[in-house]
C-alpha cells in the first residue's frame, strides 16, 4: 500500500538525521569533549529509524548499541560466521521471530585458553542452577553455532558446493574433515590456472629455534621474491597470503623479513597478508604459502579438535595454489594421527603425482622431493549449516 505523506516525510527526516549523526560521530575523536553528545545523538537517530529501515547489517557487538531492545522486532535475524563467536552472540537472536545461524563447526571456534579451569567450573556450576538443558554448549570454548546445532538438531542444512578453491587445494580438507562430501565448483579457464595446485618444498637444514624456524622463513621469503621477480610472473595480478601453522611468532618473523625485501607497491599489488590460521578465517587469497615451522626433534604433536580446526582453515584459504615449506620428513613425526604427518603426506603425494587417497600410504622416499605436481582429489564448499526459515519483511544481519 502507499504510505501516507506524513509517514514518508517523517521517515525521510529520520534517515537524514541518521546520516548527519553518523557523519558527526565518525569524525569526532573517541575521547573528545563532544564524543559523548555525538554518540547520544546517534543512538537517538538509530532508535527513530529502527522501524523504518527494513534491513540492518552490523557486527553482533553493535546490535545493542544501535537497535532497541525489543523482543521479536525482526522477522528474520541472520548470524553469519557463527562458529567464530561465543554465546554472547545469542542476544541479537532475541529480536527475531525466525533465525538463521550460519557457520562451520570444522573451523576455528572461540578459545578458553586464557580462562582458568576454576573459572570455567564456577560458570558451569552457576549454569547448573539455571537448569539450562545444554550447559556444555554455553561454556567459553563453545560457539553460538555449537549451541544452534544442538538446539536445532533436526533443522540443519549442509551446503556442500564449494566455490573458493580449485579441487586440488580443497582435497585435503575434503578428505580429512568433510568425509569427501564436498563438491568442487571452481574451475578457472585453462589460461588462468596455476598448475600444479600443490607445491611441496623441503627446506634443507631447517631447524626450529624457540618458537620460530629462521631457515624456513628465509626460504619462503626467497621463494616469493624470486617468483615476483620473474618476467612474466605466474603471480602477476594475484593475491598472496602467508600462514604459519605453528603460532604467531613465525608469522611475525615472516612479516619482518618481507618488509625488508618487498616494496610497498608489491605488498599492495598482491594484497599480501601474513598471519596464523585464526587470523585468516573468513579470508582467502589466490596463492597461500604455508610454513610448518616444526623440525626434527622439535615437533610437538598437533592433535585434537582445536588443531583440526586450525589446519582446516589454513589449508582451505587458497583459491588456486598452496605452497608448503617444511623442515620435517614424514618419518620425523612418530604419531600417525599428527596433522603434520597428514599434511606432509598429502603434499608429497601431489609432488609424486599420486591421487589424494594414496597420500597416507606414501613411503618416505617420495616426500623428500620438492618438485612439484598438482594434486588430485575433489573439493567443495565447506559445509555451512544452520537453522533455515523463509524471510518475511524485515531482515537483520549480524556479521562476526
């Protein structure tokens, strides 16, 4: 129906007031004399416009700042990347008539590394008194996606088509974490393909010292500098990411070396980012360089859910190519379930031209090669699961 003229005029006036308040608030210093007044004006303008704007998109931590605390005020609330957020993200759902929680339990979840076991015990005891049916899903190391999976166990939808990575790049995650259920949908034109998709480089003499591996870091930087110096370069026009598979200390070392070897123009042209797996969640690059860091005699086991999530994220960020730099041979990793051994064998299988299924059966004589062949296997979109409902009129999106 056509809105009355007075309602339309009030809506337009409210929106103009909101634009003005946002402009003032963003230009003011956070601790300036006028910042408190500007924030108050912005909150008032947002409250006036809340009912007029049909769709709001914001991080979960801004919802309470920007929208009235009114139950069921939206027809649909969507929480994206829900596996990254703890149960504090539940609060926006109270504004929903229907909810859609989107995430992937195989990717990095909130950590309780800095929360003492005594504190977690106290929290659990308090929750027991509340008689909440799913107490374990409310603890610090759990995500709002874990809670939604439990609450809506009969309403999950798995998205299996994958559009980010070429099949060779997603094959490891597909095989080890998604039971081969992913369906690859990315196939660049032949003229734009990078072949092989997987590159395996064993660094002679690489040794972990403390929390870093200087030789491995230098080899990685030398490789990247040499690739960019080629004419024509395979990396021309492509984005590049570098991921440490063993903590941020190696990432910091790599960043320091790169700043001394590459120009600002090169860093910007290739959108170069360096970090650990956690910092790359939700991101992607055309080419990903991986540093394993560990070396013989300095390779603590990487087992369990937390490491599986980190490796899954790290090995599913590359659209077209992954390059592994390692100082280990498979025989240096005694535990057959160690993710380092799985990774080494997968890349070694690709170097030998073996299919993905053969990667766990390779003998150690193959994995010493550093010349490189594309890996086989299939890939697909990492399953994003959630509670699905049909939207009606108003939508609110919360991105983490």
